C-alpha cells in the first residue's frame, strides 16, 4: 500500500504509525490541492492522510473541518475533529504496537494545533525542533522528501531526541538555529501591516530564508492573523498560507473556510490555497480585505 500525505510532522507521525499496522511499501508527499484539482492519480491501494478524500482510495484519515466527505461516511478510515491526524490513527487502531509512540503523537498534536510557547518558537527542542526541520515552509532547501523517508524509518526505533544527536540531524539543527536571527530581520524588513493583518511576500526571493512560520507572530505581536505568499514549483502557481496568531487568538475569521472560496481549505485557525499567477495579486488583496473587515 502507499501512504499519500503532506511532508510535515503530522504526516511523519502518521506514517510511522501506519507502517506498524499496514503493509506499506511507498510514500508519496503531495500538496492537498493536487487531489482537489485531480492532478494526482489516486490508486485503489492508497491510504490518504491529511489530504482531501478521493473515492478511489483504500483508506482515508483526515481532521479538517470543512473537507468534503463521501455520503453516509462510506469509506474505510476515520474523519473527525482532532488536533492531529496522527491522533486519529492512534485512536482508530488502538494497537499495543503504537503505545511506544504516544509521546510522539501528543507532540504532533501540540505542533499541528500550534499550541507552542514563545520559548518553543525561539529555541525549539526535541519533537518541536524536528517539526520545524521537516516543514518545507521552514526553507531548509531541496531533498526534504528523502529526508522525510529516512525519518519515518528511523523514528520506528529511536526517539526524536535520540535522532537529533545523530550527525546529519545535528548539522541540520545547527543550520536552522544559525538562521533564526536573520529570519527575524527578514520578517521585520519585508512584512507589511494592514490593521490586524501582517503580510509577508516571499515572491521576490530566489530562495526563501530559513526560519519557522510562527516567528512572524513574535516580530509582529500587534497582528492577530498572517498572510504568507510564495511561488510554487516552477512559478506555476502562488501558494498562500493564512494563520491566526498563536499568541493573540482573537481573529474571528475562519481562514480554512476563507481559503475554500479560493479552491483551498484548512482549519478555522490555519488555511492555504494556491492561486493562478495571472490574477493572484487581486485575489490576495481580496483575502486581506476580508481578514481586515471581519476581524
């Protein structure tokens, strides 16, 4: 069977769990929009994890509130509101084999729901650090798919803390930490504030700087929601990510629902969509206006 998921900490933890209970021989990392737009051919042996439903799949696990579900819940797997898909899978199987991953799942819950402290944003440790290292939005460069695959195998026998002491992870962690101050400077210099919204546009950069996506709420504490725009592969689309501040949770806009209006999706507090470059600027401005108007 093949796992089809996102290349983030929740997808990583979910893959580790599934390897222990299903016959997995492959992993595909995709953008959820690829299924929505039918750009990714789903097989009858696929387990879809944290991506939209497709009737061709064998199983589906998802925790997004506004996703389109099949009629009468006629699918194998589970869909429910939960902090992470890893927790859904953990509960769905109830396997004794999974008990050793309980802490990993609990940390994936916190990471995916952005229940992090200021110290964990500025100086992440353990699973939180691993979460930022695996997140493609952190900007660690190419090769993250191979990195993801290696981590799935290694996390089945070692804890995140043990892995972070190994040479290749230690090098990545040092590189990440050495860029935190630079990324904060970048955010201060390249973000614009519109009332309650902080907007950071990465499209003028040949390569995005290294830094975690929550730092913007430290550099711009007066804002309760963020908009981040950057090019997709080959500049074929513009990726837009919206997020409520994890420190000031007063934003009233359901950003997952807002992103659905533009073909994307997400949760109340975090969402994403991909836009056609020919009219992306206009739609980004529409999104910002809605965030300001309905704050």
